[in-house]
């Protein structure tokens, strides 16, 4: 009788931390789709894809450190002027609060509408109407 070697998986007996990072979820098609839309704040064409770094446990969004970009579903179409303002704000949640919008809800809605420009633009238009009512 010949001996058989038992091959164990690399993860067997692992001592990895429970807080181990999962790989970032990238979606290049979604980012390209968002860049075809209009700025969620002012309606300017040709927006950047602005990642939301802040956390929102209610929406299942974990905070992203400075060394790590968020998943691509946490992105809003924002013109260059507003994108620069977002980064300069220091506190990202105060930036979004200044405009009275829920960036997490809008990002998730746009992610669900990926590929359907008509629905995505209606989401953005209703957001911009809400902004006009505030001013």
C-alpha cells in the first residue's frame, strides 16, 4: 500500500484577523456610465466620478482610509468644481450636508440604475430640484 499525501488548503489553520480587508470592488462600467451623466449638484455635463470616503453604517458603507479607495458603487457624478470643493472641505459629511443631500442613498440608487441613463438622470434631476427648493 502506498501512502497518500494530504494537501491542506492555504487557509487552513489561518490566524488572519477577523478585521481582514476584503478586496475593493471595482466596476469600470459603472464609473464610465456615471461620467456620461450630469453633476448631481449643479447639472454640469462631463462630471468626475467622486468616491464617497465617509462611513454610513445604515447604508452598509464602511469608512475608507486615506490609503484605500471605496468600492465603485459609492460614487457620485460631480463636476470638477464641486469635486475640488468636496476634497477641500476637510469633513466630507459637512460638504454633503451643506447641499442637503444624502450621498449614500443617491450613490446606491445610481448603482442600481447603471446602464439606464433615463432613470439615472431622473434621480439626479429630483435631487437638483430638492437643492433649488432649499435656496
